[in-house]
C-alpha cells in the first residue's frame, strides 16, 4: 500500500496543526507545500503570526493558508495528507478518536495521516530512562534545569501522552488500514497512517 498524493488537484492537500511549535508548523508547511496548496492551523495568535512569517520567507509560490483556530473546529475536505505534529496529546482523551475518524472521512482514498506525538511507555524503567535522556538533551541545548522543570510542570495534566499501542489501536479504529512508525527519537514518535 502506498500513500496517494495528488498535487495537481487544488485544495487536495490539507496540513493541520494545533498546539504545535510555530517553527515546526512553518517548516512542515514550507516542505510540504511543493506538493500543492496547504493549510496550517496553529491555535494561538502568536504561533499563527510566526508561522505566516516563516512561510512568507520561503521562495516557493505555492500557497499555504495559515488560520488561527482549534483543530476540533476546522473543516477538512479532500485531503491527501494531514500532518498532526504534537497535537493529539493536547486534545481531551475522549475526543481523540472522533477527531481522527473525522479526519479519515475527509481524506481521499490512499491519503495519509502523519501523526507525531510524545509517547509514554508501559515499562517504568523505559519511561524513566527516556525521560531523563530527553531532559539531558534539553540541557545540552541550553535549557537550564529550572527551565526543564518549569516546562514539565506547566505541561503536567495538559499534555497527556499515550503508548504507541494506544495510538496504533486508535488509528486502526478510526479507519486507517495501516499504521507504521517511520521515525522515533527518545520518547517522540511519528506515525504514518494510510487510508
């Protein structure tokens, strides 16, 4: 099975983001936009503005619409590719399946969903090790121990990570035929779900 991307069909490519980093949104929009018109959906005005700035700085003339709104309220039609980068983990657990089912229904046959998320592990030793490695990575890149602790505290009970198995089962329940891990770094994964 392969993903079907039809860049010649206008409005066929929808790229959706919420609660992601504006830089990730913009870089994803810029790299994906060579396939056709797209859309970026950050949910905070500052993130939307940063995303617009980064997309405008790119030399590609294929349009990317940046809208500041909640992905739960976003209409999606005839999408060949939807990218949810660090989004689902901020959606209430009880709303995640319905959101993925809605996205699946809006996708063309052969379309693909890229789902990137922070994950949790059933094994407490694995969870602790990867969390410690992630915090060490942050400190190596300029974050102080205090900043790491403050971010962890701010996201506690807001960012709700789940296991890889939970993501895979939900995507299959939402109607995707195949779910593949195509990238993992520490406790962050990116899945390719094919319709």
